């Protein structure tokens, strides 16, 4: 005869204790390795870029700073430490300010029209043209041409004696213009070279951004009665804002580093240093003259660092300006105004 034994009830006055939770098993080596792989892999993947940038970007930059703090001759090498003396010498050199003024002038004459035209070309290419590949490749052809070839071609076009530009102007009764001796005309001619080469490239970048804009937005706006200009300003420009800012920043950097076009525009005159009176000598051309004509590497390095800081300042200004233009946002309220607004809404 079998009997079942029932568990004894807890004694009166003794609390019932809960069973301890089961222990989690310790992670295995394979699991730990997998977690490390998930966390560390992205850093390993992007590290080659930063390693390469440190070798070919940061090291030359820091070494240029070291050179700028010393007297440094092209042939004799490093001299004595002069501190910021090279920077003081450069800032007191009127040729530096002349080159900086020429650079800014050519930059404004090239970058602003270039971006406006590129935006228009991208808009037209986005309108469903027939044979779109042909038109896209067509606008990219000038970018394939080397800067040397472009400079030689346009140097011939703007030749003051028998260039194509003066011949066309003569047909409408305009006398020959001094494209290589007049300051503004030489800037205009060099800006034309830059625009010829880079407009199509920027247009294709903007076109790629435009094609990513959802077509439903345009259709909804059209149903609401928005015309083409309104759709372009209210949908296209705000949507492609990151790409638009990228194009402006890269154009700013390239425009302030211009060298090949002014160097080859009138290479037979004054050794190619930017004209007989340095009327189109840019800052990079002045740097080149300082390093290889005057053989003063210390002051040339100071020019390089000053140009670096100027480019950063222009880039930040253009970034803030383009972001404001692209979004059309009103100025943000200050922290004090937002705090007062919250108090007002709460009362």
C-alpha cells in the first residue's frame, strides 16, 4: 500500500524565502569576440583613411608650421628660430595683400556664377530630356580636359593681338581689350577658365541630389497650384541642401587655391608670376614665387598657413550663409527668449 507525502506547511511566524534567480551562464570566448567585433569593426574600417590623412595631410601641415617658425632657405636648409617673424614679414608685404585681393576677386567672379549656372544646368537635366546620358556626359567633358590644356586654349582666346575674344568684339564695333594687362579683365578671363572646367562637374553633383527628391512632392505641389519656380524654391533647394552646401564648400576651397590658370595664362611674361605688374597673381602663385624665386621657404610656409586659415574662415562663412539661404529659416530665438516663452505659456 503506497502513501503520498504532502509537504509540511511553513512554521507559523517564519517568512517564506524566495528561490534565488538562476545564474546567467558566463559568456564564452566566441561570444565576447563577436561583441568586440560588432563594436570595433567600424573603427577598423575607417582607420585607413585617418592613417593616410595623418601621413599625407596632418604631418605636412605640422611640418609646414615648423618651417614657418624658422629661417629656411631653399638651398641652405634650416636656419635659426624666428618665432612669428615670418608671419609679421608676410603681413607687412604689400605683394601678399595684392595677391589676396586678386584671389578673392577671381574667386567671386568664378564661384558665384559657376554655382548659379550649375544649379540651372542640373535643373534642366532633371526635366526628362531625351538621351539623358549624352547630355550628362556632354557637360562633364570640360572637366576631363587638363587644366594646362584649358589654360593654353583660353590664353590663345584672350590673346590681345589676334585672339578670338577681341575678334568677336571687333565685329560689334568694340576695340581690342587688354585681357592680360588690365586687372579686372585678366580676372574675368581667368574666372572664365575656371567656370568652363568646373560648372559641368558641379551640375552633375547637384543633379544626383535632385534625382533623389521624391516626385510625389512635386505632384502634390502642382495639384495645390504651385508653379515651377515655386516648386524649385520650396522643394528642390531645401531638399538638396546638404549637397548644395557641399558644392559651395568645395568650390570655395578650390577657388581660393587657384594656381594653374593664372600661372599659365601669361607664362611668357615675367616668368609666369601673375603678370608684369602682378595684376592677376593669386596667393598660391605668390607662395610659389616666395619659395622658388626668392628661395625663402620660411616665409612661403607662413603664406601657406595664412592661406589655410583664410580658407577655413571663408568655408565657415559660406557654410552658414548657404545653410540660411537653403532653409530660409527665421533667426532662432535666444536661450533667454525661449525661457521667457516657456514661462509665459506655463502661466
